[in-house]
C-alpha cells in the first residue's frame, strides 16, 4: 500500500511517498517545490495570489501521488499556515480546489514527529535534535520520549530576518544582535548549556541547505553515507557568510530558494553549537513528514486523508478527537449536588441545555463539509485517523 504526506512549510511545499506493509515503511520518492507563502502576505492575510501559488503546488504534488499509485494522501501544515489571519478561508479553498483537508500540527506535535522519525540517533552520545523553520524552532532531547519534553520556540528564520537584517544577508553587527536575541530566548526557555548534549542531529530543509553550502565551501565528500559537520570549519563558513563578497554566489549555487534564510540559520546554528559544546554534528534525511506518517500508521496520531482511489476524504480530524475528549470530561465538572439530599440538580442541567439552545447557531455548512464530516464520522474511533482496512481478498497482507 502506498501512502503520501504533503507538508506546507514557510518556504516550500514538500512531499514524501512511502510503501508500507506489516513489516516496514520505505520512502520511495521525495519532492519539494519552493513557495514562500509568507512573501505573499498583506499584513497577516495571505493574498489571492499566494493562495493560487499554494493551490498550484498542491495540485502538482497530488498529480505525482496519482502517478505513483498512492492510495492515501495526508496534507499537514505547521506554523506556516496557522499564523496567517485568513487560515480558515485558505484551508476551505484548498479543500474545494484539491480535495485535500489540512491537518494542522501544533509546535509540540511537530517536534514530536521530528523525534519519532529520528529515534535511530538516540543511540548516539547525548543526542539533541535541531530543526530550524521559517516560523518556529524545535529542539528535542533524544534521550527523552514524552511530547511534553519537546521544545518549540515561537520564532523562526523569517522572523529573525525581518527583525534584524536590513539587506539580503546580515552583517557582523546584525549577527551580534541575532546571537544575543536567540541566546536570551534559549535562556528563557531553559535550554541546557554545556555537558548536557554531545551530538547534534540537524533536521529539515534549511539545515540540509546549510550542509550543502558547508560541503561546497570545504570541498567535502560524504563518507559512509553520513553527513557530518566540524564546528571549527563551520565557524569559518559563518565568517565567510558575514563578510565575503562571494557569499551570495555560494548560496545561489547550492540553495537559491534559501537566499534570505541561510545567513540567520548559520548564525543561530553557530550559537547553538557553541552553547552545547558539541563533540559531533550530523544531518538527518528524516523529518516531520516521516514521523507523522509513522505515528498515523501506528494509530498514535489522528488525521484526515484523501483517498485517491475512492476520490473522497476520510479519517478523523485532530480537532474532532480533542472536542470529543473534552465533552467526555466536561459534564462531570458541571454537575451540581444538593447539599441536603446529595442528588444532582436536574434543573441546572436543563437550564444549561436551554442556554445552549438560545445561543446563536453556527452558519449552515457547505455540502462538501457535510460530506467530509460524514466520512469522518463513519470511521471507527479506534482507527484514530488511519485508513480503513480493505477486505483480505482485495488487498492481502497490506497494512492500514
């Protein structure tokens, strides 16, 4: 069975396609389209042109899924789409134009997906995972396994660039301001310092771009399939990016779509590497999409998917599960007992029902929304977002 995950990030739309069965999940295809939605903002509102660019990219990704014979396609987004003012409207248009329902991941879930995808590196000495995004920054201690242990900072590379950099690349003065800002943020978040971590695992498209630039600058070749960075050599690269006239050429040759982000990324990474006093730095090929798919297949994460064979939406939205869990707890909090009889006051419950009935009702939902919710409601709760299993004679030995 083939699955896909499309990720809307702040600087690109990316895709993975995986073949999954009862034994393993294998990534068989990856793609990425450079689209920086935050460059199409009017204030905090995504413009019509920005929405069109997003739709075009998603249609291209969907076409690729169909060519590969993908059955179930998940669309996820983190802070990139969540921070815009017309997020709900854009999500609705995406669903109407592409059929894809957006699954929004909060910062903790995004970091946890990174963590799950990179558990292999937990065997490395005191490993910490670092993911630099356009609107957020995740740091995960790979020796800990709880989502509550994941750290997601509410600023990213685009925020840093807009706040401190006047031109395309930061100068030395701006670099010092960036370093002080992120150091203060790390202190506020109680990010550890020396001797806690020994190995950094770099995750995400921007970190990959930084490595490509580093490898070109140092004329390196990847050994034994592992991408490594030496801190002393990396410091030389940062100096080059801050002052050398050829810095733009180096970036354009390796990561032109990251032209505005490489400078701030290099400064932040240097600050982190020095803070942790690391022994080794490696770059991982796995990230949020891989982790999300793994959690969905294990039934540990909910999500809506598009069934490319049936041409319809299925699965359970995250918010539906959260609302259901709240409703189960809430009645116990609102029950009131008579002090003399110990009986619940049914009048109070009736009054509350009456109050709810008198409140303004939500607007009538569209036909597509009703169909989507009808499909979601038909999925058994125990599946928690996993695709329904087909009959054995039609799809033997396939995993949901």
